């Protein structure tokens, strides 16, 4: 079993979490569940609120190994009444619920609006109505910037907000709600705008959520990995364990309150090169180029690389896991646990 | 009967509208109905889609005098199926539906989300699903900027988007949706970010929508006009007939496509001075200062004055109606038609 070494937390940060009651919404999903594993390892008292929607990556197996340490509340995250009975117990809430598929958001904007906006209103309204003022860490997305780059230039937090898909609009609205409730009602919040996050516990049921996971599945099945239009778009990839470290630091450090932070990776890479790495690590699969589908061109963002100097400066975070190391662990995870994610 | 002379349209702009089928959503509301009057006067073939929600200012009397020239579709603007049967007939759609109360938006963010986001998705989705690509003019708000100013400096369109109330978040999301659908599906759209709009046909049922209208009602009832906390916040006021001219120019001129424009007035004025003008024009009422309510402080935006040089430069629009002239017409309108708006 391969393991990765994510960005290490300071002793102070670790102590902050020991025995601390922490709520993770969407904790059965990809990023949420990896965060739960990290929290459980440090010794936090974790509660997960999740509606176990398989379409959005919810998977009971994602808590395999930590079930005994985690309280699970199976409920719709948009049910404000449920949330009103829950939020008061937690000063630290990781709000990880979300729908991430760009294509799905274009096909059904109403569903995306529900999951990426209305659900967050429910959490924030629940806090307001019970008069509770926790810190809420939100998972934003590079999609809020849209097609930020012409040439490759790292995108920082003051880049224009110009989403090119429904998902980006709704994620930005969701983020604005967090800061609004902070301002109006005295919660604290911050947002990490994530880029391509990869690693174990990602759903493998669809090609629409997380392109790296889908590449890994195709490779592990010994198939041709289909790459649209040459695959020369640059992406920066963060291993989910590094992302979990960033989230933990953002919650711990009061300097994060009211701030947005981009994540990013040291070396942005073309999708083609990422696929080649996956095929090499998996020792299976091959690359197949296919034409870029017409209906997806409008929501393609081109090159993206996040400028992560702000989070580095303020929270001291850096991406620690190289793509090869991270992919090796990811491939190993799915080799061992494939049956819990897809049928070959 | 007093009349105002709004910013005049060129002959080319007027010709554009003669016999043109035009859809106005929310056309029974304040701004929508004034726009309908302006369109009817030019000779456009106007269709109004409105659910006649009195809470949001819908009032059948607002079309008094032009009923015969207007087709009225009484339906929920969020009913995509209805919209799918309607939008194909119109290359020009003024999307004037909206909820404008800041306080209501804070008390019930779900309702505001419905009216200011979901309803717009329904219109845009209807266009997408029937493959129709009209031009859609959207009514944005200065509330998208939030508390933009420290000292008085005119706010231009590149000021940060930082809403301090739910309404501002949702209005911004609604605007982003318009530009997203333009980009992804080939509609054309633009947004006018309105400031304090006043004039006839505004709802008078509540203090929560449009402070100037409420001041006018109190004055006409011979009451004390209650002013929070000194009333020294600066506001710029646009008469709704000038706003209608701006909307008509924005639809007519292709240079507006894909753009946002602030409106504004020549001389920003304190709320106190505005109330004093209302009392003087109405020759009734008086000013009463009361303490600023605690629960409203968080959503108070301080001074605001829009920089309207962009719309002046690109569309040639200017505010034409002075506050005194505009208030005189407004007061005259409500004197004559009070029973259709409130019981004294």
C-alpha cells in the first residue's frame, strides 16, 4: 500500500484539532472524505453530514477504516431544519458539499443551483436562526475565474470573476453567500479556490467529474484514454491530501478569516503529459486523441495555473506531493479498491 | 397632469422599436411598466409576462392607458414551459422581473434566490431549449458593488463586486447567468446596474422597496417621514423615465452587447435633502429623525454615486430629469392615483 506525505501541519495546528468537534458537510464525497481521514488521524471528533448522493460522488466506502471514529448524519444538506439541530455543536464547519461537473451544470442548471447555492444558504441560515457563529471553510473553484488566461500566467485572487459555465456562476454565488453571512451575522469564513484535485476516493462512475480520475479508470481498465483536441491545455494538479492540509490550515489560522486563497501546483502540466504519466504509472492503457466535441468548446477554459503565493505567505501552505508520487498512490488505491468504485 | 421629458431617443432608435415585437418580463412592476409605457408610445408591439405578484410591485393599474396596446401573459416567470412557448416570438427581451427589497432578501434568501436567479435561468434555458438567440437586457443593481465607497468617489463598472446583502449576491448571479448564456449559446445580453430609481408606478404597499417611494407616501399622507440615523448617506436618484430611455438605448445599440453599464445622476444628494425636497414638493409631511435600527446596519451601504461616463460614452445616455421636476411629476401621479396604490 502506497502512502503520500501531504504538507505537514505544525504542532499548534494539530493540537487545535485533537478532540475538537468538527462538522464536514459532503463528507462522503471526494474531498470531504479525504478531509475526514486527515481529521480522524489527528484525533478530531468528526461528524459527517451527507445525503449519500452517488451522482455527486457520495460513497459510504470512502470512510472505510475510520467509520468507528465518525458520526454520520444521513440527510439532505439542504434541509435547514436538520441543520438547525446540528450546527450549534460545531465551531468548525468544513462545508464540502457540492456538485463539480461542468457539463452537468450546463445540462441542468437548476440542479447545480440547488447543490451549489441553495444548500449553502440552508447551512448559513441554520447558523443565523440558531444564533450560532462558527467558522465555515468553503471549497471554491478555479472555475470562478473562467477563461482567465491568454498566455500562461499564474492566476491570482484578484483576477476577474468571469465563469464560462453554470457551475462557476453558482460556485461564486455560494462563496459570496459565505462572506455575506460573515459580514452580516458575525460568522467567520474563508474560501479555498481549488484547481484540479486528484487522488483516492474520487467517484469513478462518470467522466464528468474530475478528468484525472476518469483517465485513471480508463488506464486501469487497459483502455484507450480519450483525450480531446490534442490535450495541450495546461492544468495544475493538487493531490487531495495536500488539499486537505490546506483546508485544515485555513480553519486553524484566524489570518484566513474573510480571505480567498488559490491553490496550485509547482509545475503546471499539459493534459497529454498527465495522461502519459498515468499510463506510465498504471503500466496499462494508452493515449487516444479524439476531436474536441463541439458542444464542450464554449466551456473549455484553456490553460490554467493558480498563483498560490497568497496561501503560501499567509498560511504557510505549499503543495508537497509530486504528480508521480500522487498518481502512484491513487492508482494503487483504485487497484486495491476498484470494486467499490466501478465494475471493470 | 405633470409630465417629464426623459433622455430623448434618436430617430434611428425610435424607428428600431416601431412595430417591433418586444417582450417585457415583470412588465406590471415599477420599472417594467414604465418601460412598457415608453415602448407603447413609440409604437412597439409589447407583450408583458408577469405573475402579478403584489409583493414585488405587480399592479394591473400600472398599464392604465396602454392596456389596449399590450398583450398580457399572466404566468409565473419561472415556468420554463410557458417561456418556451413565448420567447421564440421576440428578438428583443427586456428582463425586468426581480425582487428589490434588501431587507426581504435577508429575511427570506430562498425567495430572493427564486426571483432573482432561478427565474432568470428559466428564461435563458427556455431560449436555449428552443434554440432561440434574442437580445436580453437585464436590470442589475448598484447593490452588486456593496459598500463600494469610503469617501465619495463615483463607482465605475470595474469596482469590486462585494454585495452586503442577499439581494446583491443574487442579482450578481443573475447578471452572470445572462453573460454566461450569451457566451455559451450565442444570445446577446447586457446589464444596466441601476441605482435609486424613483417615479410613478412604484409599489407603495411597503417601506421595503424603494425608499423614495415610501418617503413620498408618508409625505402625501401628511405624516412624519421617518429617516434613519441623520440621513446623511448620499444617493443618486434616476427618474424611471430616464431609466427607461437607458434600457431602450441598451437594447437598440449593438455596442452594448456583452457590456455592463452603471447609471447615475448629476448631483448625488443626502437622503435628508431628498426628503426635504419631497416634503417641499408635496407641500405636506415633515422630517423625523429616528435612530438607525441595529439589524439594518450590516446591510447599509453608506454613500453611493454611480459613475455613468461609460454609458454616456458608448450609448450617449445622460440623466435628463432633475430631482425636483421628477418628484413633482411623481407626487402629482400619486395624488391622482393614490387609491390604486395604497389606502390613506
